[in-house]
C-alpha cells in the first residue's frame, strides 16, 4: 500500500487515505476520502469552498477521479458544493458520462442528496479579492501563495490504483475558467499495469501538454516514475518555454510502488505514505533543465 499527495496538506489527506485502505477500502475510496479532508479544511485557500474566488467574487470548484479500470468522473466550475471530489465520483458511478459542468453539475449534486449552498465570502476572501481588484493590471496568474490544489495517487492492498484531484483553481480567475485538475489526462491519469501521475500548478500549461497522460505514457514505454516526471518537465520547457516562469509540480507512481516527483520551481512539497509512515518531502526542481531550455540557448 502506498499513497502520494501534493503539498503540505497532503500529509493529513494521506493519513485518512491510509486509514481507509487499512480498513479494507479501495484505492478509489482512499483518494476520495483523502481529498475530502483538504476540501473541508477551512484554512485551505485553493481547495474547497474556502478557496479564493473568481474575479466576480464567486468560488467555483473543479475536481476529478480516475480508477485503473479506465473509469473516470469529473466536475468543473461547480459552486456551493463542499465536496466536489465526491461529486466527481458520483458522476463516474451513477451517470453514463465523464464530465459535468456548472449548473448541470450542481443540479446533479442536488439529485444525489448532496448539499448545495451559497456560501458568502469570508473576511479574508473578500479582502484579498478587493485588493486584487484595485491592481492596475489584473493578471490571474498562479503564484507561490496560491498553489494548494490537492492531487493524490493511491495503490491499495489488492494492487489497484486510483487518482483524484480537487481545486478552486486560479485565484481571481476569469469566471468560467477551468484548469487542468478536472481534465482526465491533463491533471491526472492512471493506466492499469503501468502507473499513475498527477499534476499541480499552472493548469494552462499542463492542459496544453497533457501532463499526466504524458508521464503515464513514458512509464508505459519503460521509464521509471522519476524519469517520467523528468521527461515531462523537460518537454514542457521545450514546448512552452515561458513555463519556466511558473510553477508546475508533478507526482508519479508505478505498480511496484516506486515514486517520482519533480517541479519547475523550488518549494513543491508532497507527502508519501505507506503502512509504516507518512512523511513530507520537497521535490527536486529543474534548474538544470531550465538552463537547457530554448529560451536560454540562443
Ligand atoms: C489549476 N492546477 O486550476 C490548478 C491550480 C493548482 O496548485 O494546482 N494550484 O490550474
């Protein structure tokens, strides 16, 4: 059994996921329950209803799940749903579809008996939005303070894998903006017998390079999880040289429980949990790869 999760809050999410697996739950149960811990943590500003709002002052959430039998569920731009990752799982389990968005996803949540509530912004959300609105140039860029999306990988006791991701996305984004986290193949991907990968960071560059799928594909061709992370970040710098200025963090794992992690900038933390322990790590980052990027070559 092994679980991995992005950022510092990954430790608490892993804790729950490990407990679920120890009690006989599946990898899918583990990633959903683990992500829900972060979604319900009011201190989180990039996950759940306490996340930073869009530029209209409304919090909209994206989430997805995928299991290694190639089933997947996803929701995007949903409002008022406390646990979008659970809603994504319901899409997978109870509809013939993969992805529901906006109003349709909220209506489905209500039909599923999930609470959909309008939550007023708290003081900090309001204050940060007001400060942002007063800036002369309002570019909704991911920066170090709002990298908080949780993405998880689990390998359960019976050797099955699942992945999940949940986020409030970019702080002060244009209303309707959707990042990589609910896009199967971009923010998360798993293939039976091969492995799994997840991403965090600036969704736009991950969407344009199909990050998670690219890493799993590299593992399918024989690369270790760490080498797959390196191959992806290298490719990211070649395909999108300006990605060197943003943060993207990636995690990968294979069925042997070998783990990989890498980020574009320093400061990407992730948690790794096993039956024995659950510890926080900081990934290597890609100074050498950046120096090698097309922008620095001419
Ligand atoms: C997004 N990938 O919406 C998310 C944001 C994120 O750490 O992961 N932040 O683009």
